[in-house]
């Protein structure tokens, strides 16, 4: 028998979702949607916040689809095993004062999970176990998860507060990645950087053996050491900048990437599996690389500096760290901009 999924949600969020739906129905009579953030343990989903969608790809009385960039931006704020655990949307038919007879004849019910909703939940649950879908009719909410390949309505357990630290603990690491490559000079700089990003990410795509991984107990949680990538003498990665260094030649340009990272993931407090923690950590490192490489940088702006009189061009990427956010109640990533974006050394 499949285990029952439990849903624990902060009590105030029920009203937050209903008020968001009411606002959308009053203003334009449209559906609204948003995301549920929190974390999951083995069979329990904890929802700590509801984040309204503010950018829609399309929105009408009967559907709402978010601009995917907003969801991507929200997801990128959180470390692995924390963040988006579901979404909510409204069925605002009551605000149109349609009669019960009209709804009966047209098969319309305010509080239901439609075939489109079912397909969405099935798709997202294939990527995240116990993904939650909440529907509101502006009076109450109804919650669904996938069970035995079918959407199942579950009862929410509303609580005053949820202490993240009672359920999850951090696993941190510290490493330095260095990757060098030489390219033809005629390649556009954004294409060169894309190739460097790919090289950095794929360098982490390895099969770590048991001998490559060590877990040590630290004062704030567990420290997971990926021994092939660790530099013991590197100091604190949170104080070191990350950069791409470019040395233009007559026909080629040499690029060196240096990234000092201290990624953090979170695991269930009562259990830690070394191999799965290492896999999550490697994926988190890949997320760090992609974020630092492209965040707030237009590499085409730097192409004019790769001229013959330049001996070396350095593009600084800033730093990324994970910190516990007191307002949201869960950890979030914090980006620190570099003091200067570019450094040039002339011949």
C-alpha cells in the first residue's frame, strides 16, 4: 500500500490564497495562480509561503499560465530540497453570480480539479514527489497530490507556525573548480562563455565513489567533502570572487574559469544518505555555476575589450551563498555583486 501523503501548511496561507483569488476575480473576473514554497520529508509536505504570480503568459476567466521566467527566478532563490513544492490557482465563477442551474447545465463547479489541472499535477509530480496542487473557489481551498498515478484530494493540516530547523539540517561543502580552454578568436564571446559553462558543469558530472565522499559533523551541521574537487588551502569561498580570465592571442583566446564555491543543500534531520546527498550537492554546484556565469552579465558588452593591445581581461562574477531567511522561514540563496565587474591588463 502506498504511504499517505500528509500536508502541513501555515494557517495564515489559506487566507492569503483566498484573498489573492478574490482580488483577481473582482478586478477582471480572471483566474489567478501562484506557487507554494516549503520543503518535504519522506511523506509530508510543509508549506511555509504562498507566492503570487505577477507576470502571466496568458490569463482568462477559465485559465491562467505564468510567465515561465518568473517561476524560474523564484526556483533559483532556493537550495536543493527546499523551495517550490506546489502551486495554487482559483476558479472564480462565484464572482460572476452564475446560478446553480447554469453551473449544473454546463458542468461547472467552483471547487474541482479539472482535466487540465490533473495533467499539470501528473507532469510536475513526475519530477517532484508529492507535488501539491491547491484550488480555491474564494470561500475555501482544496488540496491534491498524485497517489497511485491519479490525483487524490487530501486534507490540509493548518498550524500556526512551522520551524524549518526542527525538520531539516544543512549539508555544506567547500571546493574550487578550475577549468581552462582555448578557442578560435572569431567565436563570439557569449558562445565562448557558454562553452566554458558547459565544461565546468560537465566536469562535475562524474560517478563519485564511496572513497571520494566524506561526511564530517560540523558546528552548524554536516560537511560533505567531495575530495576530488576540494582545495584545503583555499580559505573561505564566501570571501573569494569568481571570474573568467581571458588572454587573447593572434588567432586564439585562452580562457580560464575559477570558481570558489560553498554550496549548501538540506536533508531530513532524522536521516542522511551519503550517496544521495552527494548527488544533490553536485546538482547544486551545477546550479551555482550556471547562475554565476549568466546573472546580470551581457558578455557582448566585453567583446570590444579583446583587442590586440590587451594582455589579459578578467570578468568578475560575484559570489553566491545560502542563508536562512527569517521572513520566509526557509533558506534562500544570496547573491553578492563583485566590487568591480571587469579588470584589464594592457601589454
